[in-house]
């Protein structure tokens, strides 16, 4: 265990980017103590962790169950259920500022059904349908000025 912690510490000292090239983060949860950390936030900001927090860093195989995942600053990143190692059911995501970022259902890790997206300032960004992980059906996209564009997809391909 001490050897693993030492190796992780060394890897982090030489850059998180090189570490992520050597381990498949899709198979692991990143824990700081009892808290699961957002993988994207860890990749972006993990090198800024101080030594006291590094002592509590663990990479654990993804476990099934209800999950609340956090940014490194302690704010909630996402919440939902993992089943068979993948997102399943309703998931909700938040921006770093605490405003809602996205919500929708997942099946076997792929977005499925209607998903909603918001800009960081809380304004609606888009509503659209996913089917088996690809765009399918109508998507309403809202620019920051509030103007709306509608696109229609079939099996991931833009048709209108």
C-alpha cells in the first residue's frame, strides 16, 4: 500500500497528463478519503493538490450504487446511479459555480432519451434527444442571446 501511494505521488509530481496515459480512468473512481472526485476536474486540477490531500488519494474500481461526485473544491459535480460499472438511470450534473449543467437518463453508460443543458449562468442551452448514445430526433439549441435553432438528427446524423 505504501508503495502504491508513493508511485501515485511521484506520478502526480510529474504531471497528471502523463498519469492518465498509463491508466484507464474509465475503470476507476478517484477518491479523496470517502469523497469521489470528478475525473475531468482531477485531470485539469489534480496537480494542484497539496501533500496532505495526496495522502488520501485512491484509485478504486468503479462500484455499483448511488453516487455523488464532487469537484476538488467540494461542490457537487454529478449525482446518479452506477450499474454494471456504468451510468444508468437519471443523472444530474452541475457547473463549478453550482448552477445546473445537464440532466437526463443513461442506459449502459450512454445517454438515452431527452437531455437538458444549461449555460454556466443558468440560462437554457439546449434540449434534445439521445438514442443509444447518439443524437436522435429534435434538438433545440439556444444561443446566449436567447435565439433558438432547431436541428433534427436520425441515428446520429444531422438531417435538418
